[in-house]
C-alpha cells in the first residue's frame, strides 16, 4: 500500500483532477490552480484517462459540451500527466485506485465518486459555491495505528 497522505507534506501530495472539475473550470469563472494552492496543494495531475474522456466529449455531444471539453483540454495541459494505472474499469475506478494505492487526493464534483472515496476513508476535494472544499483533514488514510496526538 502507498504512503499515507498524512505522512507527506501537503504541497507534495498529488491531487488528481476528475473530468467534471476541469469542465466546471472551463464553464465558470473558476481557476483550479489558485483554488488548490489556497488549500495548500501544488502538485496537480490529470490522468491519461481523464484526458481521453475530455477528448471524447470534445469530439461528440452537444455544442456547449464540446466547447467546454475543448477548453478543459487546454486547462489540463497546464498540469502534469499520469499514465493510467494497471487496472480495468472506467476513469472513476482508476482515480479511486490511485487514491487508495498511492495516497493521491481526488478533486471531483461527481457525487457517486465522492461517496465511493469517502466509503474507503479516502480524502476528497470538491466544489461548493464556486470554491474548492477539502475534506482531506477530515478523512485521513493511514497505514499506521493512531498516535496519542491523533486521539486528542
């Protein structure tokens, strides 16, 4: 199992952007990087799976969706890229896997994915009232038993 998010300095913990967060950033006056930096996160990553999903949306669908997907792809270019993990399934499964196995944080507005992450005790960042909200301090994953400081 990966290193706990709790044992890494916050700014080095990778934050994985889900498709819907990038689409939101393209459709609203919302700057992902500054929002994440406000929360103390600087290592922002987009998986190849998320990029492919955006490319698919940019090539099909309604005109508005295509436009926002194309803008999202431009926004995604500003961040690091991570290859898909060695598992099957969709983008949500891959993000859950990376969070669970590598200690990454997922930024998503997808209610179903948020529930799955929370059920696993994994940290999540989501959008509320045009701001990113971090549940990273509320939900922590650790591979070690709690210390006396954790119990206070």
